[in-house]
C-alpha cells in the first residue's frame, strides 16, 4: 500500500491519467513464487476503458508472468524536484525542512495479452504520442515494407485493466504558503516551470 495522506490526493481523476501521458515510462512489478519480476516498460492510457496499454520484449522473463495474468502493479512517477529551505523567506525564520515534491501513481491489475493487430495499433499510437509537435516527426511507415510486421513476433503487447489506483501528489500542500510561493519562483528560474505550475494549483491557502 502506498503511504500518503488525504491532502496529497489529486484534485480530479483526469490528473491520474495525465501522469501516464506525461511520464510514459514506468515500472511494472509482479510478485511470484520465485521472487519479484521488475521491468521498465512504457505505458499508454485508455481512459474510456480504464486500462493501461503496454508491451515488453518476448524474451523478457516478465513476459511469462504477463501471459499468466499475474497480479501486478504499474508505477509511474515524475522526476519532481528537491525543494531547498534556502529558497524560503528568512523572516521570521527558515524553520521548514527541505523536501522533495513529486507525483507518483500506482495502478493495480492483472495483465491481459492483446493480439498482434492491437499491439501494432498500440505501437503506432505510442509513436504518434511521442512525436507530437516535433519538427519532421517520424512515422511508423518509415520502417519500410513489413518493417513492423517483422518486429511484432518479438513484442508482447498487453493491457492492464485497472482494479485499484493509489496516488500521491506531493506538491507542498503541507507547507507554508509563503514558502511555496518562493519555491515556485526558484523552480521557474531553474527551468522547472511545469512543476512550479502544478505546485501553484495545489498551493495551500493562507
């Protein structure tokens, strides 16, 4: 179970899936009789069907556990950032400890293998997502005739129907407002405006 507190909950369910679209690469954890299998695949979200879609190499030992539908957890976590107490206003005193602000989501479920056609669509959707807004964006067709078909036998596509979600949006909700305002300004100066904006959305009231 993920350790969290009520005030670290996301404001809306959509934000859970936004993490998937933003982070993409996660960790798949599957306990089994011999130990724990851990892989680091990419994930796409099917919001309407409440599922994650992913793939691993057929040669990955994790593939056998996926085929068996073993209970698994997909973890997606953004990099977040260290929040230094040196950023906080000195008056009356900087008596708050430094911390790390971040977002993490755990998706629990039993994986289900998908067809080669569904895997191909998943890979195409993934490329489209990752290439969005890029200059001279790459397209799957550039693999050439039968380029994808030749690779598909080595790829195991699967979906993870989401049975339970645990999340922790730790964005300074338990800190003083004046300290978080100062931290947001510093983060923007370090080129971390996206995190600063999320912190502003969750900033504690006066």
